[in-house]
C-alpha cells in the first residue's frame, strides 16, 4: 500500500475524523496562534497543506476574519476522497475558503505571497523535510508564517502502542524529524521558530484503543507488512484483554516559524 493509496481509501477517510480528531478548542487555539503571527496586511492568504477532512478550515477562517478585512483560505489536499469533505467545509464557510485537489509539489509552482502556511500531521508525508520547508519559504510572503503540528521522532518513540507494531515504529521513526532537525531545517530556510509540546493525550477504553489500531487508523500501520500487522494485533488483544481504561499518549509538537527579514518570497 502506498501513502496516497491510504488516503484514497474510503473506509480510512470516513473513520478519520473519529479516530484522528483534533479537539475543537485545540484547533481554534492553533489557528489563532498561527494567524496572530502573520504580517499586518489588508488581505491575508492562508494555505492548509494536506488539509484532510478540513478540521482547521473553520478555525483558520474565524482567526483570519478577526485579523484582516479580507482573506482567502486554500484547503489543499491531493486525495480525491478527502476532497469531498473539503468541498463541504468550504461550501459551509463561503467564498473566502476554497478546496483545491492537487499535489503540494505541483501546487507550489502556482502559489505566491502566502502569509500563513499550515501543515497538521502532513509535512512528514511529503518527502524530505528540508526541501518541503525550503519550498514553502519560496512561495511565502515576506515575514510569512509556517505553522506545524507534528509528532517529533522523540514523541513517536515514547508512544506505548508501537510496542505491538515495531515495524510501524520503524517507519515513523524514519519519517518524523527530531526536534533538533526540525529547528535546523527551519533556521536554514530563513525562519525564526519556536515550538512547544502540545499534549493531546486522552483516556479511552482499551476496547476503543484496540478498535482504532485494528482499523489501521495510522498510516504506518497500513504501510507495514500484513503478516507482521496480524501478529501485532494478536499480541495487542492479549495484552488488552483485561485492561480497563488506558492513557493514549498523543503528545505532539506545535511549531510557529516566521521568515526573517530578507528571506523567502
Ligand atoms: C494525516 S492526514 C492530516 C489531515 C489534516 N491536516 C488533519 O490534521 O486532520 C494527512 C493528509 O495529507 C495529505 N497529503 C499527503 N501527501 C500530500 C501531498 N503530496 N500533497 C497534498 N496533500 C497530501 C493526505 O491526503 C492526507 O489528507
């Protein structure tokens, strides 16, 4: 299974917002923080890359509306299955929010003067992180903002559920940057950045955790070998058999980066 194949799978996409939801107050908080750092302009251009089902569409729209007299939010995703959700989100929010179905690497050729670019759990799927960040700097407006919601390699490593799926852990350790790498890539591309831990962990029943992992709600579980996945499910069921509630570790890193004077554009 390829990464793009996963996001074209209707069952995965339908279950996405249930299993991978961002709490509403969190999404509002992230969007407000990113938009607050944007340069002062009358018209604000915002790009959400790998927008998925559009969990940030409303929060970005509201934050942008309170910041500038006019704005345009582009919800970009290369999955046609995700696109139907994004079209619904944009139809509800009006003409200043637009869904675009395209690959980031193609779309970036037509992007220019973007004030805020957001990636929520998507930047690690696009290829070499330093190249993605440099590409964003290339189409950003002066003093443009890049906001990232992602688990660092350290945070991936600390998540207990990977104990049952070591191959998925190996895949994610390859794809996710360490915090130091992330900061270095941003600095090298001309950004000043700060980041903080965003703890989105929650308590759930062992049954709910088991169902979420058996449904392969994380792409690494779909990319790993099918036999090894089956073995992992067996071990997980055994371990969870008598468990009640479990703490689901979902610590992420929220990073806001702003282009230094004379960079990007
Ligand atoms: C894990 S989902 C995150 C969705 C959303 N940002 C969220 O946090 O709910 C990653 C999304 O990135 C999209 N994606 C992956 N590679 C992409 C690319 N090259 N160009 C555009 N979108 C991409 C996928 O289709 C998927 O919808």
